[in-house]
C-alpha cells in the first residue's frame, strides 16, 4: 500500500520534465512532503482538447482527432471517485489499485482502459515493524531514487459529475486519481511488500496513450518495479501526522532500527 508520499517539485520543473504540451494548472501547488489521501496532487495525462464538461461515459464526436491529443498537466484529488458513485466520499478509500486486479475491479477497469496518468513524486513513505526496547513499533522510511530523479507513479484518473450544481458550474466535475501498486522487491521489499508502480520514462508515452485500450498491451507496460535504483532510510515519526509538513520530514535518522523477523 502507498498511503503517503512527497511531491515538492515546482510546476515549471514538471512542465519540462514531462514535456507537457498543455498546462491546465490554474494555481500552483505548494511543495508537499506529506501528501495524504484526498489532497490535491499534480497529474500528467494525455487527452484530446475539450472542456471540463466531458462525461465519463460519453465521448464527443470527433473529439479524439490525433491533432487534438496532447500531454497535459492537471491538478486532481488523490482518491478515485468512480463516475457511477453516488457521492465523492468513496474516494478516501480508493487510493491504491493492485496491479494484479486493476483491470477487473468495477471501480478501476474503465479508467484502466482509457484514463491512465502519471503522478509525479520525489519519494514515498512506508512503515516497517521494528524492535524498540522490548516493544514493537512502526518505523517510517523514506524511499526515493538514489540519483534524486523524479518518480512517475502509474495512476488512473476519473471524472465525477456533481449533479447538485449546474453543468456549467466551475465545480461541476471532480477530477480524482488512484495509484497502482505492485510487489516490492529488494531494497523497498525489506520495508514493505507493496510499493507504487513506477513507469520508466521510455514507457511514459505508451502508458498515457488513451487510444491504447487493449488490456494485455497495457499490462505489458506494467513490468515489475525495479528497485535497484531506489534508496531508503528511516525518518522521524512526524510524518505519521498529516498536519506535519516541510522538508524536515525527509531528513534521515541516525542508524537503522532492527526489523522484526
């Protein structure tokens, strides 16, 4: 499971890093070292040019013309709300989708076929059980690329129509996302058995392509996460509380607590 991550890169840096064609962000997000479910996050996606009144179940005629398709940067809410949901509260529980079943679950299969995205991150947190003076506690670890590069989590996004407001209302459509998780080998696996699926830059274009809906082909892009390029270290327990934020959360602790066998 991935329940917290850090996303501190500036909007301008993401526009360059992901070669964004259309910037859909109206207000920059502040650096967030404690991204938690239901928070707004940056998302990279590829889609045709159209207004925010697109129905999750209906495509406009001609909207998918190749000349109209471009890579976008948007702000979405972490915690996917399926288009068929009665209210958006369900999103707080839909923060992760297991790669083994993502194309079969009713909440995710439509998005898996048409609405895939990348969620930029600097690193993520996982908790490991450790021994502490005869007791067992959960020690947070920060996991990141050893070279300091950006992580691109495999994600899905959805649009949910809030029918309590008119269709042309600025908040008529809610954009939400979910992170796909996979098994965590090697460096990350010693801390937790699951981790976010990271998409290699060479596969960004294929993953984001909304015209590629064949489940077998899309699954082939989700190769087991390579952990050889990741590094981890223990951090303070301040990250346990959503109210805490700032770069101090990713400062390493001295030593490495002993894990519970």
